[in-house]
C-alpha cells in the first residue's frame, strides 16, 4: 500500500477496475482550443515542436514569446477559454462504454483556478466523473487511486514524464499514451516499449477493456 495521500480521494467501487484518464490532448483538444484563445488576443500558436510556450509568437515574429507572457496566457485560458475546448473524437463514447464496467477518475494537471471551469466542461460533454487537479508528476496520485480498488487499473496520459512517474510509483497499473491532436502527434516523444501508444479512442477503448478485464463494443 502507498503512504497516505496528502489530497482528497474520490469514493470508488473497490470491486470494479479503475480507469484514470488525463484531459488535455486526451479527452480534449487542448492545442486547438488554446490556439483559438491566443489568436483572439493577437498572438499565434505555431506547432513547430512538442512544447507550449515556445510555440507562441506575435504575428510575423521570429522569436517566440517570453515565458512570463506565455504563462499569463496559459492561466487566462483556464479562467476564460478552456470551456470552449472541443472533446477529442470518440472520447465521450469510449468512456460511456467503459463506465458501466469500471470506475473512471479524471486526473489533470491544471492551475487550481481551473477546477470549476474544467468540471463544467466535463459535465457539459457527458464526462461528469470524479475530477482531481494535480501539479507535477502524476505517479503518487495514480498509486493512491489504484490502491482504492482490488481490481486492475489503467492510466492514460499524453506525456511520457507522467507515464514514467506512474510506472515508478505504481508499476502494476497499465499505462497508455494518447496524443489527440494530429498536428502534435508527430512531434510527441513516445516510449512504446514502456507505454503503448494509441492515438485514437476506438482502438484505445478496446485495449483498455482488455487491460481492465472487461468487455465493451
């Protein structure tokens, strides 16, 4: 058993398997939404590398924005723009298919002020599952959640550091990488020998069902 977690954990059915799933570039098209948001404020998002702030520019500029301006835009997006983000194709239907058979918890790295807008966004799109806001590596949170169930657990994220963190803290949890935005996917680092990568939800849904020991269509 992992040590007691310094955060509130949701109540889940101990007899069901558990799916832990990220939001940005997994359940929602973050880069698409963030790009639209910064464009409204007179900036450009150019997907040239697997980074965030280094892809932000003033129109026509050759140098990306300074990090402070990038962070300010990021924080403002979660205050005023994140609820306009589009769901990833087939994500909602996939969670709906899995939810009768497995507990689902949303684990997202976001500013704390994003909690209510993010919860509203999830609920509006039919993903009103328990929501946990995290900061930094996700391994401790994944381990604490996995300890709540007697069954198998699986974790989906777009970022290798989060998946590596989960592998270290909770090696029994099955891990999958999904990068939703097709413009970003070719730029994203992957480690398929450690974390299978599946960038579409219909295929991932079947892999998750197998890992969790359940049957879905």
